[in-house]
C-alpha cells in the first residue's frame, strides 16, 4: 500500500538542488548530489530526485568543460 511521498520540509529539496549546482565549482560534488538525489528518490519525491541527479551531472560536465 503506497500512501504517497513522506512529509518533507521544502528546505531539504532546496539543499539538494544547491548541492547539485555546487558541481560547477567542485566536480567531485557529483557524489554528494547523487546521494541527495537518491535520498529524495527513496523519500518518494522521485521527480526532484531525478532532477537533482541530472542537474548535478550537467553542472559537472559544464564545470569540467569550463576548466579546460
């Protein structure tokens, strides 16, 4: 029986997005944004979890490209 996503403070989602954008400065932050995305995914906020991981990957690629 699925009752939907667990109650979560909006600040948790905001922090996950900020962690993903940190990948622009520190490419290794992809590990943290992947973890944050996985936590959101497991908490039932699947769309935000996938978006955080995708944003982290995109920012990492952009950050590495900009550093070259």
